[in-house]
C-alpha cells in the first residue's frame, strides 16, 4: 500500500530539483554585471581531455564589469582564448600575458527586456514542471484508493501536496522577481 508521507517527500524532492535547475539556469543569464557562471559551459582541451575552464585557471571578478582569468599554466592562454571565442559567451577576451580579461559591456534597454522575457520563460517552464509533479502525485494518490487507501487519507494527501506545490511556485516567483530586478538595474 502507498505510504503518503513517502510520496509527499518524493514529490517535494522532485519540485526542489526543478527549482535548483531554474536557479542554475538563471545564474547563467548575464545581467550586465560580471558573473563567473557565464563561463560554466566553456570547455577547453586540457591535456587531451575536454574540461571545464575552472580546471585550468583561476576565475575572479575584480570589479562589476570585468572577469579575470589567470591560467595555472602559461601554455593554456591560447587554448582558453580560443574556447571563449568559440563559445556562446559573446565577449572577446583581452590577453596581457598574465591575465585574460573579459570586459562585460553594459546592457541596452532592449537587451534587458529580452533577458527578462527569457527569465520569465525559464520560470514558466519550471512552474509547468512543478504542476506536472503535483499531477503525478495526485494520480498516484487516486490509484492508491484502489489498493486500499482511505479517501480521507487521499484527500489529506492531496491538500498537503497542494501546499507543497504552492510553496515551490512562490519560490519560483521570488527567484524571477529578484533576477528581473537584477537585470533591470542599470
């Protein structure tokens, strides 16, 4: 027989994973300020193996408009520059022999609005995932009635699942408001 608490914990865990995915996605959206996470998807050929950039270099943000990349090995300068140019970052690196700098250009008003729309779309996708998880949980509760679960326990389980759903939808809304504020701040 279905254990309602286990089901609720499983559904909550899946909802938490959806919110974490949204947080990761939003972190990679450039908001006009230097953010080292925009380099998370850059892969370099590090001694014959495709590796993340942070394996071969120290990445910092000395100020709000600059990302500094200090390779551990001087031989990696060209490889890192080529990987950044070939990536979707869209910023040309500047190399002074010691550090590779990425100057983050200020966002235009139009680009800020596009980024806000992109964030809202990602948020809506996360909300859809949360709703689908809730629907899956409700379906499993309804099927459990046939296996001997009482209708009262099933209704209580649905109410608890709805509360968890509402909490995660609110968390998504809060993330979107914070990211939109960050993007629209000049």
